[in-house]
């Protein structure tokens, strides 16, 4: 056997051993990535539920306010509308 063949076999053996030793680490890394992805998705679902709940609460509060104070609600809406129109017109003048 030539020296090149011996070197090639040694390199092949070393590569095979590295693959065998690295496979569990790769499997562990893949499992950890999967766990992190699952945790991330659960966090997104929880945050989405919280946002939905807060929006529903805000909507209920707004409806209650409008029912109990309709004149004040109309004045607030008019003030907000006038402010929005003023801001839009100021932005248009700049350009």
C-alpha cells in the first residue's frame, strides 16, 4: 500500500469518527432549535391573546363612555378629527 493510500484511509477514518462524534451534537442542536421555535410560537400566541383581550376591553370601555356621555364623546371625536385635518394640511404644505 502506498503512503497516499494510507493517508487517505487515515483521513477517511478520521472523517468517519468526526461524523459519529458530531452526530449527537447536531441532533441535540436540532432539538434545541425546535424547542426554541416552539417556545417562540407559544409566546406569539400568548401575546396575540393578550392584545385581543386588551382591544376588546378598550372597545367595551369606549362603547360604555359613548353611551354614558354622548355629547362629550362627539366633542372629543370632533377635536380629534380637526387635529388630524390640521396635521395633514401642515404635512402637505411642507412638500
